[in-house]
C-alpha cells in the first residue's frame, strides 16, 4: 500500500509499504479520506524524536483522520459499510490499571498512531477497533471529522480546568492547540478568553471568534492585558499551550488567587517553575496528556454548530503532494493553523 513514510529524521517518501489490514471480529476497515498534519508529525519529521519516543525505523505518519467504513468485523453491530467516521488514534490496553481508572490516555501500553513504533494512517486504508471509531453526523464533513482529534485536546484541557460559567481564561500560545483550547473553554462556559502570542497573523485568525481577545505580547505585556481585563484580579484559569520555557516565567502573575493553571504545551527540556508564587496564591496546577473519554463529546460539539473549526483549515493538499504539505508545515508559516491531506481526491 502506498503511504507517506518518515524514513528517518528529515527524510520523507511516498512509497509502497506493508501495513496490517486484517480485520478482527471487533474491528472496522476504513478508507481514509482526510488526514490532518499535526505538530507531533512535523516534530518527528524535523527532529526524529519526541522525548523518549524515537524514530528508529521507517514509520507512516498521520493520526488526525476521517474516512468511510468499507468492511466490518463479525462482532461489529454499530457500523455498516458506507458509514462516514472519524477515529480516536490511541487504543489502550483494556486490562490496564490506567484504563480501569478511566485515564487510558496515560496507559503505558497505549498504541497511538504515528508514535514510534506504531504506524500512522497517511495511507489509503486502516483497520481500527470499532470501540474507538465514531460515526460522523451528516452535517459534519470529513475535514471537520479530521479536526476532532486536535479539538479533543482542547476539550480535555477545558475539562481539567473545571470551568465555572463566567470564568475568564488566558491561553498562552496561539498555535492550533491554543486556539482549540480557547474554543473549548468558551464552549465550556468561559465569558471570554485572552490568547497571547507574538504572531499577529495567528492572533488575527483567533480573533475571528467572538469571545476570544488577542494579545500580541510583542506589543503589550500579558500581565498588563490580564490586569486590565480583570480589574487587577487575575484570570480564573491560565492554559499554557506554547511549550516555551519563557512562558513559565510569569504564569502565576496572571492567574488569580485560588485560580488554576493548566499545562498543555510540552517543553522539549525541563523548565523552571515558580513554586513559591504558586503556593502564595494556592494555585491549582493541572496537566494534560492527549485525552480520555472525550472524543465523542468533541464531535457532538462540532455537530451542534457551537464550535466551527472550518476557519482553522488553512491549506489542503492532494495525497500525491503530501511531502509538500509537510515541508510547508515545517516552515511554520504564520498564516497557517491546520493543513490537511486528502486521500480520496474529493473534499467532503
């Protein structure tokens, strides 16, 4: 099967590769339609590793996907051939202690697409457990279906924040995940969300959404912007979504006493954290790693029309141009939020 393969750090190829396509009794086989280019895919391409996950052998990329069911296993009753679906890319060990506790996202045994040594789905077909596959409502396109995965991270962050209706939130970092978090926070009940970045084009994209207030930290201090927006009280919730070590320096200056800081961005190296500042305000600190028990709710919010992710899709490529899509993503164009690759040739 022809797939987009990361041969090694910095080297991509579109070539034939043998991928497992045997359909088990609880599986569905899916013709892949749309795949999003994720920051982690790009990081494996440019750096060859993320933390302890190292690319040691050729690996198919891609984990944000939607497609059409073309075959069902003997035990599958919830899907039929022709159903349009999106897929949760992480499959845990259902017997693990983490899964039994409901936190399968941190199951050490989880098998996650495009995370070494597990192949991703930038290929014409994939086989996946029906339990981690979700039917797309008629009003949700394949493009939106492939956005459920990154939006689920925003939903996980909003859930961990324990939002109270009317809260004021801050998101540090206006990348794809930062914007997803801001939208999820608004959907979760925040009255407004300030989002900060140095990139004026990305802030302009975020500012299209009612309730999101852009803060260009190249022109204005985030501390001052939050103080002005909250009568010097501070934000109820601060989401760190940049992963930049510099962002941690003033996190506790912008959160209110008794507020929450939710860490989502993943720094490459350990960073310093001002523990005395956190303790003096009794700040609650939460962390986010992927998502658990939230994929279907993310899809429902998109289907309801309360969250419109279509403006975030800033480029679409044919499968034959997949390498160009990754080169563009690696270039970090400020106008780009989410690039997608179509494997079926038709937008849907």
